[in-house]
């Protein structure tokens, strides 16, 4: 049975300045179109580059660090969907500290829809970003503003097709998209409850050595997480505590099961859980996130 898809508040990472002439991390705002048409949907991407040995953080950083965030500024009439994070890397440090983030290069994506009545001209898009970038035991917080100007006309013009295709391919997918069966037991609780949630993935394409990342919404804390993994099967067990004054609504806990694909690339399947969401017992036949 399918429930609502995972949603997240805005996150993104930007350029950090370590006090040198050049920024430690560079960021730029890109689009898969150079010209947008009235009512058209296009994709924005924030591309980040870090030097060797440094990384920025996923929406849930793990044991240390700080989640990266963005405040997106759109012209009147434009709307945006949820920010999409590629599969994060797992960083293990001394003392069994585990963090999740990105080293080298990453691009975060979001779909934007232009208003139906969009006059010809120039359109400016902006984002105020905050981040933390770390290497070993050194971390540098910072902030930046990135911007992009596009043309508006009746006929759209595509841009950066190869770059955006590469990062779309790097996004987490549903279990069904990987021909895996997902079964969940338990769900996050309410009002101070502590519950146990289990996610079991199975299928011949699943390799051994899977790990887990999770992004709890505000009001939840994951106090313990274990993974039992072998070829063809991975069992994730989470202990989830809800705050006593948990706000009403469908609060979603996003769980990623991480593993290496046949080509050696990092992959992840995503399952969303919540107090109002029925357990998952069957994959979506169309490959959509449950």
C-alpha cells in the first residue's frame, strides 16, 4: 500500500570561505533550461565542489556536523517542489562516529514551475545558503548567496542536459525501481512514545554490505540503528523516540538503505515511515517511492 511521498524542508550547501583568497567550497546555481516558457516546469540545481579531504553534509548529518540548508527566493507566481538530495556518502571517523554527506562534487535538484502568465524578459532566481564543511576534526560554517538569470519566452530552450541527467541518476529510488521487495514492521509513535521500526529489503539484486542513513523530521529522534546485511537481504532496525508535544500531522521518517551497485557507484533505496502511514508490504509496481 502506498502512502504519501517523502517531503523535506529546504536544504542546500553553499560556498565556504576559509579566510583565503579562494573559497574553500564553490557553489553555483544552474538550470536545465536557458529559456523558460509560461507554465513550464524546469529543474534548478545547486552544484557544490569541495577540495580533497573535505565534505559537506546531507539533510541529516549523522553523529556530528550540521545539516545544510537553503532559503530559495523565487519571483512572484513561481512554485517549487521538494529539494532532492543525491545518495549521500558515509564517512566513518575515529570513535565509531558516522556522518553522511558529500565529498568532491554534488548537485542538489528541485523542480520549479513558472506561472502561466509569464511576460517575456529576464527572470532572476536566488538562494541564500548555509553550510558546514569539514575535514578530519576541522569544521568551518558559513553562508553565501547564489543566483541565476534565465530568459522568459514562448519557446523553451534546454541547457545542461548531460549534467542534470547524471545527477538525476544519482538520486535515491523506490525499492520497486530496483526490483526489491520492501516490508516494514512498526511505525514512529506519538506523544513521547519510543517504538521499534524494522525495514526489510529483499531481492537478488541487493548486494551484501548495505548500510543505513535516516532523516527524521522535527520532533523525532533515532536513538539506535542497526543493519543486518547479506546478499539478497537487508534488515534495518531503528529505535525511534517521539517528543511529548509532537505536532499533529503526517510526520515522515525517511530511511535510506545504502549499497554499491554493480558499477561501483553508490546507490540507495528509500522508504518513508510515519505515525499515520500504514506499513509497507508490497513494492509499487510503477517504481515510485512508497
